[in-house]
């Protein structure tokens, strides 16, 4: 299997898990509603709702923890995106790029034949693998 299919399967499985969890929550609420409606129709006492968790008391530590989580999430995301942008080479070379590279070859001591060979070759072949920057995910 190619990497495109693996990524597609990962995304689809994540979406399926989310949809399944939402469906189960909907069914649970629907059953609770039917139970309450049946109790009301029969004149029975309504079933007791499970007690909700009491709210967590306010603390400056909570805000500090949230700030640290967002700080390191942003730092990690920035490092990932920087590494990804440095390793993706997907745009084709323009004439300006090729000319600059030829001048750089000449400045570094390449012969005229090597420079002509470089300029006569076609565009860089398309790369079909993932950029090395994806290694920063883990």
C-alpha cells in the first residue's frame, strides 16, 4: 500500500470513530428521553438523574496549566511547520533559479561543459515520497 492510502485510511478511521461516538451519545440521550416520557405518561415518578460533577474550584494553577499547555502546543506546532516547510521542495525551478545555480557553479569552479550540461537537463523529477519534515510529528 502506498502512503496516500495509509493516510486516507487513518483519516477515515478517525472520522468513523468520531461518528460512532456521536451516534452512541445520541442513542443514550434518546433512550433517556423515552424513559422519562413513558414515566410521565404512566404518572410514575421520574427517574432520578445521575448527579453531575461539582465544578472544580477556581485556582490560579488551573490558568497556569492551561497557559503552559497552549505554550508548548504552539511551540511544537511551530517547530513541526518550520521543519516541514524547510524540507518540502515541490515548486518547479524557475529560469531565475537555474541561472542563479549556473552562476554559482561557475563561481565554484565548474567547467563550461558542466554548466551547459546542467542548463540543458530538464526540470527536477517529481518526488513521490513524504518530506523528511514529517518525521517531526513523533
